[in-house]
C-alpha cells in the first residue's frame, strides 16, 4: 500500500514540474505572439485580445502545477491513515480525466486568444471574430466548453471521493 501511495505522490510531483515548464513555455509564446500587435492597435483592443492568451499562462500554472501539488500534499499528509485497499488504477483514471478536461479547457483558451490575434488584422471587430470561432456554431461552442468542464469536474470529484473513502 505504501508503494501505491508513494507512486501517486511522485507522479503528481512530476506532473507539477512538467506544469511549471508548460506554463513558462505558454507565457513566453504569448509574449512573442502578441509582441508586434501591441503597437498596431488600441490599448483596449490589445488587452481584450491578449487576455485569453494570458489566461492560458496562468491556468496552465494552476491546472498542471498547483492542483497536482495540492493532491500530492493531501495524500502525503494522510498517507498513514489511508486504508490498505487504495485503488491506484482508479485514482489514476480519475486524475487522467481531470487532466484531460484541464487540457481541453487550456486549448480552448489558447484557441480563442490565437484566433483573435491572427484575425484582428483582417477584421478589427472582435464580435465578428468571436462569432466565427468554432465554425460559427454556438451549439458546438457550448458543447465543447461543457465537455471540458464536466470532464475535469468528474475527475476532481472522483479523486476526492476516493481519497475521502479511503481515510480510516
């Protein structure tokens, strides 16, 4: 049992370290992608356009560094109180669902931000750019955002329930 718990902690710490590099890479990419745009458009439009890209940087840090570290710390603090039947495979499945939902949400943020940056020079009307996203389908947009949030919620809830049930 100790080995399963230790493996879970190490996996989450590795994920957190990877998340730091992912966040740094996204931050650097955001800066470079939007660098030339800053002097060509109004301050307000630049901040609106750049906001979605900047959100990706912060969310990558929270999603892939802070959340795994919190789970690793919780498991580490209660490792002596976890029962022998700790379901490592089920926990990994729920955590995989969490990461899938988080990754999908991050990709959606970056997609919207990059679409604004790329399309702004052709059409400076942000509402038209926004309505053209996701093939112009509001239904597809709602569906894809719902899937990402439901997936991450099910993963986090499942992980939390497993931890709660295994505490003696």
